[in-house]
């Protein structure tokens, strides 16, 4: 019999708490890296946006001053901001519809060209850190090392194998959509959920881990989907709670707010990975027990 959902949730929490030091170090390390990427990307994107707004006649310094007045609770700042925006855009209002449309199209395209490389680089860096964080928490959940340095040294070589597992699982699940719709993806996707844990724990390789996950999850689709939905709801509630807490922090320090949010996301991710490790263990053990029982029955 598989472990009940409530026990999996509590056991995952206990495992994180029992080895709190390596868990927290991983959370803070990867959360800080994500926060740095977010801050740098946001700063560059905001700079490009302000550059585009200045080309439309908007004074950045004056807008920042009005923004500070709005945050301090100045009721007249809203009306002042609207009046100044109308004044700054007065030249645009005097244009013909075609000239105005051409101006906005030109400036919008220029802004997108400036912003897109920054966004792409930020997303690429975030993706690399996310894969490494997933590998770290997989090794943590499977107890592949006691100290954070040991866990990290085992996690780094898993980057490309884990990436291969996720790509191959995605292709086997979603490559059917253009031909026969999304139903096969809904059916097949959960069947490959255990592949990352099998890859790290059993070292079966990319193709072998995905195939093993598909074989071991026969008859457990509902168990996997139900557990992962509840896990997702729990993580969503935690993230929502952290977002509420960081609202007043963001009013005083946007950077600190981003860091808190990034660290909290990594903690949620780490807990989710540990939960997946325990879910994989209970399903694989139950599947093996049923297979042995079936062999004895036939004998």
C-alpha cells in the first residue's frame, strides 16, 4: 500500500527539518542567485523603458518624484501626474492619427529590440539555476551527501542528464498534441513524473529513467495527479502568503522584497522536490511488492 497524502506531506516537512542546515543553505544560495538575476534584469529593462519614454517627451526625474509622492500618500500627486503627462505628451496629441501611430509603432519596436536580449539572457540564467537547484534538492532528498558542498558536488554533474530527462519526458508527453490533441499529454505526463528521481537514485540514464517511470506508474496515475495537485495548491498558498508579507517590505526596499520572494520560492521548490522523492519511493516500492506477489501467485 502506498503512503497516504497527509503522511507524504508531513514526512517531506520532517525530512527538510531534520537536515535543516543543508536545506537552508541550498534555499538561500539559489534564492540569492535568482534574486540577483531578477534585480539586474529588472534594472536593465526599466532603463530601456525609461529611455523609450524619454523619446516620447516624458521626464524620468519628474515621474520618479511624483512616484515617491504617491508612495508617501500625497493625494495631489495623482492629479499632478495626470496634468504633467498631458503636458509632456502635448506634442503627440497635436500629431495626425497616422503620424502618432507610426511614432508609437517605431518606439515600441525599438523598445522591444532593446528589452528582448535582456529578458532572454535573464530567462536563460534563471533556467540554468533552476535546473541546478532541482538537482541539488534531488540529491538532498535522496540523501546523496551530508554537507552542502558534498550535495552540490553531486548535483552539478546531473545538470545535463536532468535536462535530458525533462526534454525527453516533455517530447513523449506533448509531441502528440499537434496530431491527436492534448488528451495524451494529460494521460502520459504524470507517468513520467518519477523519472528525475529514478535518474538520480538508480542511475539508469535518460532513456532508461523515463521508461522506468512509465512502467512503474502503471495503475498509479490518479495517485500521482491527486498528490501533485494538492502539493501545487499548498505551494501556491505559501507563495501567496509570502507575496502578502512582502508588500510592505517592497514599499521600503524593492531589492529586499525580491530577495525574500526568491528565497521563499526556492524553499517551496525544495520541499516539492523532497515530496516527489518520497512519492516516487512509495510508488516504486508498492509496484515492486505487487510484482513479487503476482509472481508468487503464478508459482
